[in-house]
C-alpha cells in the first residue's frame, strides 16, 4: 500500500484524493437544471479573527502552493475554476452586509454560479427566502435563513470577471 500523499508545496501536509468510476449517463441526470439555476460551486469563504488572518493565510499558502490576491479586506486564492476567500471578522460585513460570524474560524459562505441571476432572485422571492445584494453584484441568502452559512449566487458570466478583480 503506498504511503500518504503529501502536498507539493509543503511535504508535511497530508493530501487526500477521492476516486470514483462515474458513468457519464448517470451523472448527466444528476446535473439536470436546478430550480435556482445552479451550475457549480465557485467560492468558499472562511472567516477568521483579525489577529489570525496572516497565520491562516500562510497555512493555506502551504496547503495550496499559491499566494492569494488582496480584494478589499479579503485574501483570495484563485483555484482554477473557483476561489477560496479568507476574510477577517472585521471585514465580513464588507463582503456580506449584515453578516456576523457565529464562531471563529468558520466557513461563513459559499458562492454558487447560476445561469440567470434574475431568475434566481425571482425564485428566492417566490419562495419567500430573504436575499441581499453584495458589493460585487452577487446576491446572498443570509446565514440566519440558510441554516448557519450564507449562500451567495453569482451570474455565470460574472465568475471570470469577479475572479479577475483585485
């Protein structure tokens, strides 16, 4: 049996992999249109104390073998088709107005790409699910209405534009 996988950037960091034989015909049925228009996960936002932000950033630099870009109060790691955003507690409301972390560190939001943001907003409205705009043009369901973690929605064609902002 081979030994544990280690990350290229830091040999002391264990990595894991999942392997599956996925039948494309079956997977295609799983990826049928979702009512909210979701097509993929494009960001995860981790909130930490202000004093721990630099240490958390350094840890993720080792894990990922990448350096983040700064976007307002956040540090954003570009990960091919998605991003990992680190934000200090003092900057969380800048990204998600009105949000407060439940505990720190915490996964405070995930961002889902959608085909049609207006249709997603209409669906949320029809289902009486509260949502708010973000400064970057996304919309999000507050953590209080989403079982503890905010869910943001981003127009598919905005994903590349938003990832390029600094």
